[in-house]
């Protein structure tokens, strides 16, 4: 049975971003992230990429990177996913926010972390990117970006294990004075 993976903030081709990552340059970063992606994701698997896929403004570079990555890919687009990224034929679907159900759990996918999301009061989970590992997880909210996950896509099981040890999400805390 195909597996489902989540990731965000790959920023393929972004040389300046390497200053904060353990790579010498964008070429090394792209090689390592592509290898780690393909070591986990098979051709029949599905990956939800929660935004900021590529840095290039050249459609051919974006298409080449997309074609090198295993799996069926859905883009939940972020602030750096301009039209040249969103129109590539390698995407199964391109949306700004998406709700899915996996293993009986409602999950809200968005590039941006939210204080509240649809179903938050009823146990829905929220996966996001954008923050490059700078926002710690809660028991129902988690950054799935590569900076927080060793530069690779992750499974729902891995995310749930991390969230199980995180502080509780309490929506009423959003309104504390």
C-alpha cells in the first residue's frame, strides 16, 4: 500500500539559505535532499509538500527538480511558490490549504502555522512549514519542514510520535489576556 509523507521548505536551489543549513552550497543541498527524499519515498507514495519548494525563477530548473523526486506530489503553496512553481505539470494538485483524513484523523495542511484551524477544538491536527524549525510542536500542531526533520519527508507515524511528547495544545490559551 502506498505511504503518505509530509514535508515543507525545501527551497531547492537557494544558495543563501545554505548558510543556516549544513551544506556547502545549493548543489550539495539539492543532491542530499533529493537522495533523502528518494530513499524514503517510492514511486507509488504520496507527498504533501507544504510550501516553498524551489527558489529558482527558471521553470526548466523547477521541472527538473520535480521530476527527480519520487512519488505523487501535492503542493500546498507557500509565500515563495510563485506561479512558475505552481504551474509545473509534475504536481498532482496545487492548493493553498487542504484538509485530509489519515488513519481516522482530520489533518489541516497549510504552509503557515495557525493559532487555530478548522476542527482544532475537536481534535483536528495541523501540519505546517514556513518557520524552518523555529516553532516547537504541540500535541496537535507540528512543523513538517525539512529543517526540523533532517532534510527529508516524514510519515504521519513519525509526526505523531513527536507530537506525543509535546506540550498540550489548548485553543483557549490563544485568548488569554
